[in-house]
């Protein structure tokens, strides 16, 4: 069975750390970043199956980030998170 590759994007570092640990413990490969720009940079270099993306972030918000993600990896599944 192939490991699911998940990118977690949220500006709250404690949330990213906690959720990353929990999902990794369940067998997923998780990378966490803290901004839309970081997410785009990571996705330009590595494939992911799923992106968990916060809608409200400073700078590049989740909707703008989603647009860029779909240009880079159009088939990646994106789950938008809102407070």
C-alpha cells in the first residue's frame, strides 16, 4: 500500500505541529508549511495527494493559494479549512 502524501498549510504553527504528529502516527507522510507562498514552493518541487489548506492566512490567503496550487498540480485534492 502506498503512503498518502499530505501537505498541511496553516499560519498557526502549533496547529501544524500537532496535526502533523497525529497524521504521521496514522501512517501518512505529512509536510507542514505556514504560508501560501511556502505551499506553492513545496508543490513546485514535490507531488502530494492531498492539501489541507487554511482559508484565512496573512499574505496569500487560501483562495489565492488554491488557484496557484491547481496551476501546479491540477489533480491534487484540496480540503479548505475555515476557523
